[in-house]
């Protein structure tokens, strides 16, 4: 109904206004994709590069293996990521602990309305209405409250969730241990290959130049007809094979040095040298395989992680069971209302509630069956992992014995090639083919030397895989320790691992499946 003297607004006008308001609201809520600009990407890239290589200790001299491993542990980004994930899991555990506390809600506010909250009343028995409107609330008033509530069901569910998060922290720690152990293996492998590159790369370059020069001379001899054609072609073929093999080996060694630089997180293009010295003797394969297997079952991060996951599954079952139990809630609140019509402006109220979801209770057998099935899966997965660990210990020990035996044979072969080179040099005469034969023997001797370095690097890598298969950990250095302190901690750990793994020393034939072939003339390492 409209008042007298007013003109009702057209229905279409109100509709248009409503559509206009809706359009404005939708326009304000629209978010369009905004790609990053070139300037933003360049700024981010510069910042990333600066943070990647900041706060690194400078290289002060030749790098030993322990220093290379220390730099890898301090600066490698995989280790940093796992450490940050551990800190994140610890923070989530702190949050989960607070979920077990009761709720204490403090509330304060101001309420107002444009018209009074007035109403008339009607008598129930007679149906008579009051003649005047009445109110019991002011148009503007202030309110405040402090409410305490505690729920048994929420507490139980939060308690088991916190226990799961605590085990998740341990899982994260085991993953970090695995990253560290794998990083030490990769660093050992890359270090000894890079050391071989440092020892041989210069000699390989010189010999490649000499081989190319000898190849040119052989081609000249072919053109001049100074030697029979089959003989000169055979000489060229051998020189070409030697040059190709030398080039391949140089590439492999150079890549090893770059891989080591990446593991140590050095800035690209950083020049460094490795500490050179006599090769450390290789101990015979360990004979106490059963003791190593027992240690691996107790130490390996994968098995510990599976154990913690089993506890997480058990707590998940308990949490699901707790959610089906009756819920008891306690509420207590102190309140204030400035409404002047109230008899008391401050008061305390409380309550006690007991509730139960019968449908959730009916699901309890299904929850139990699902929990048992999950526990069986976890148990089977842990058994499969344990079997893999035992196999890895055996394979690592077997591989080490084979690589040590291979190194012995390669060392003997390298010694023979060195003797052949000496004979070729002493027997070289003014004949044309004499110098070519010397170059070819030099190439073969250098390739044999390369094979000896690679065989030694493989033995070192297999040595490290034994430590990795058992699950040894580096002694933790002091917080904030420098590269030298971390390297000293690694040296102590390596010595301890050596005693635990290779002492008491057993004959090499004690390694399962290893049949070493040693000759009396084998050179001493």
C-alpha cells in the first residue's frame, strides 16, 4: 500500500537498480590472471642466485674428501630442504598440541538498530492483545562475554592427531637421514672420479695432441709410400681408436668434477683443486655379514620410517574409534549486557551436554576392519622393505669384494702396460714406425692408468655403499659449526664406521660369492 500523494515506483526501475548493484558487486569480485613481467622475473632470478650461494665459506686450499662431504652437508639444497621440512613438521606439532586445550572465547561488541525493538503481547487464554507496544531492549547497547568450553570428544580426537603429528616429525627426520646418507655416497663417488680427472686430464690433453700429430705423420707416410699400405692403415686405425677412447675418458672425468661441484653447491665456474696423495689402502671385504644385517635392520631410515608409519596407522584407528564414543561437553560463560532494562547486567551461565551419533557408532565394526587391514598392509610393506635392506647389505658387500678384486687386476694390467711403454721407448730407432709405436703404447698405458683410477673410484664407491646399506650416521657437529668442524666430525665417523664394518678383518674369500684372483706380483696400494 502506498501513502496518499505518492507515486509508486515502476517495477522495472527497481529491477534495473538491483541488476546494477549485482553487476557492480560481480565486477568487484572478478580477478584476472596477471603474468609476471620480465623485470619481476629478472629481480627474482637475481635474488635466487644471491641466496643460493651466500654465506659459504671460501675455499682456502685443496679439498679433501671429508671437506667435500662437509660442504655437501652444509650447503647442499636437498639437505636444506629436508631440514626445513623437519622444522615445518615441528611447527605443525606445536599447533596440534594447542588443539587439545579447551576453548576460551572472549567476545566484546556494540549493537544498535534504527528502530526500537517494540512489540505487543497477546494473552494466551483470552486472545486479547495489549493496547501499547512494549520493549525490553535499548536501541544501542554494549555486550561482552568470556566463554569457556571443553569437549571430551574433541580432546580425544586432537590427542591422537597430535600423536600422529609427533610421529610425522620423526618420519621427516628419517627422510633427512636418508638424504644425508645418499649424499655422502654420491660425494664419495664423484670425489674419487674427479680426483682421477685432476690427475689425468692434463696428460690426456697432451697425449691427444701427440696422437693427432702421429696420425698426421702416418697419413703423410701413406701418401709417400714409405710403408706397406696395410701396415700404415692398421697404425692409423689404432691411433684413431686411442684418440677416441682418450676423448671419451676425458669427458667422463670432467663431468665427474662438475658433479662434485654441484653436490658441494659451489657457484658455477668456481675453480678448485682436490687434495692429491697416495691412495688409501682398500680393506678386505667384511666377514661379519650377519652382524651388518642386524645393524641395518636397526639403523636404516626406511625401516624406522615404516615403524613410525605403523604407529600413525594405530593412532588413526584409535582416533576413529574415539570419534564414535559419546560426547560430553562442558560450557561456562560470564556475560555482560549494558541494556538498562535488564534486572542484572552481568551474569554467569553454564551447561553440561551429552550426545551420541548412533550412525557413527554403527560404523565402528567397519572402522575396526579397515584399521586391521591397514595395519596388515603396513606390516607387509615393512617386511618387504626389511627383505630389500638385507639384500642390499649382501649385494653391497659382494660388490665391494668384486671391485677390490677388479682393482687388483687392473693395477697389474696398468703395470704391464707401463713396462711395455718403457720397452717401446727403449726399442725406438730411426725407423719411421718406431715413434708411432711409442705414441700408441703411451695411449694404451694412459688408458690403463685411467682404468686403474676408475677401478679405485668404483671400489671407493662400493665401500661407501656398504656404509649406506647399513645406515650409518655422521656424528652431529656443534650447532653452527664451520666446514672444518663438520669435516672433522665426518673423519671421526668414517673411522668409527671402518672399525665397526671391517674389524676384525677376515680373508677376502669370506665375502659371499667373491672369488678374488690375486697374483704375487700385484702392486702395493
